[in-house]
């Protein structure tokens, strides 16, 4: 019956390790995946930032500092922000997961 799954609309492949039989997935993991599906039927992998967006740093020594999103760094999971403090302005390179849009 596995061949029928490959012809189901939206199916790309079956989870498996190597060329072995399909690998069972816990119901809890399936529920997590379902909870992330948007109204368009797709799962968004991260918040989309545009140049000029105000962001806040979520963790680390600069937690709760506010900055301006500048750009994503090619071929990495990092972003460049402009951080303004009382008497200091700096460009920072941070992991994308450490910032969120405000």
C-alpha cells in the first residue's frame, strides 16, 4: 500500500532511515507539526524580517535591548541589527533565534 502514498497530493516522501521500511512517528510529534500549519496550509519556519523592522533581543547578555533589523547574513542563520543605546550605536551580528519583531 506504500505506493499509494507517493501519489497522494502534497506528499513528498515517507520518513525512513536508509532504504528500510517507513519509520513510525510518535503522535505527539505529528500533533506538534499540525499545530504549526498556517491557514495557507504551510508551516512557517521563522518570523520574516524586513529592513527597518524594530526587534528585541530575547536572550543573552543583551536581553530586552531594542534594535533595528538591517539584513540577514547569507548562508547562515544569523542577522545584522543596529543597536541604539543611551550613548552608543553598534551593528551586531546575532543568531536569528535570539531576536523577535516588536
